[in-house]
């Protein structure tokens, strides 16, 4: 096989992979979703299987890179801007432990047993399930954990401080889109959300970049990425 053609294919593959990596964004290995991992394997296969095969033309390599790059870019844009399709396409995070209670349905749905759960907790330096208030199984297979206040370091119980209830924060609006699933998790609806935001001076939900809510602190609103946020405290903070 002509060494010049091999060099041309390798150079094209190198440049194509670099462009696609820059185009689709940088991610650490721990942040890769299953699709990101499969996409990386496919790109390596496209380049690897076309470099030394005589029957595969240079234009075939170029076409493969362009097509796969376009499909990957289109997939990224759909999952970024079409919130309703994000969970079906990328998968969704699962709350395995909520308010100290293990959700067996979520454990079975994600095919996780207690041995695996304890192993992931130990990787977070937690050796007792009792210490966990919330544990979220992320889309990339990692586990995010919020410990109960009395088990935080230094332990509030050891300092004689008043015991607090662990709180969880829910994102309710992202880039103007209301996250209906999270509203259902807290037993609320769009009417409650829009009413609470109006009380805080925000009348147009679509103009908001980000809104999160917790029972302890109420709403945190981010109008734009450059501006700060504002917490709304009061009856909504307690969920009443």
C-alpha cells in the first residue's frame, strides 16, 4: 500500500478527531455518558479500519468522519435544547436513597445490588448506609452523595449543635424550560411554580436561565449567566 496514502489517511483521521473533540466539547473520562463512550469507540473504528485497507478509499474515510461528526453534533444539540427528549436519549439520574430511605424500585431498575451500592459509598469515604441522606446514581455511572447533617465532619452531634433536617435541591427551570418531572417529585405543578416566581418579581419563566428550589431556602433564580441569583424565602421554602 502507498505510504503517501497511509500518511494522508492518518493525518485526516487525526485532524478529524481533533475537530470533533473541540466541536463536541471537552469532557473528563469520569464525565462520559454511555453514548459518549460508544461514540469514541466508533470514531476510533472508523479511522482504524480505513487506514490500512486498500479497498477503502480516502473519500470513504472523509465521508465516515463527516457523517459521524454531524450525527454526534446533532445528537448533542437535541439533548441540550429539547429538554423533553433528554431523558429518553441520554438517560436520567436516579435517586437511590431519598431522605435516608433506599428506593428498591430504582435499585432494581438500574440493576444495582447492595454490594455495589456499598462499594460506591466506600469510594466516597462512607462506610455506613445510615449516614446517607441522599444518593443519586448519575447518568455516567458515578454516585453523588449528600450525608445527613449529624454525620458531617466535624459531626454536629459531637459539637452539641442543634440537629438539622437534611435538605435536597431540585432544579425546576433550565434555559426557560420547566422541568415537569422534578415538579412532580416535589408534589407541585406549573401553577405553583409560576405563582411562586411571580411573588418574587419574575413574571416570565422563559426569560429565566435557571431556577432551583429547596424546602429550607426556597427559590434560587438566575436570570442570566452574567447576573447573580436571588433566593426567595418564606412559605414556599417550607413547602406550605
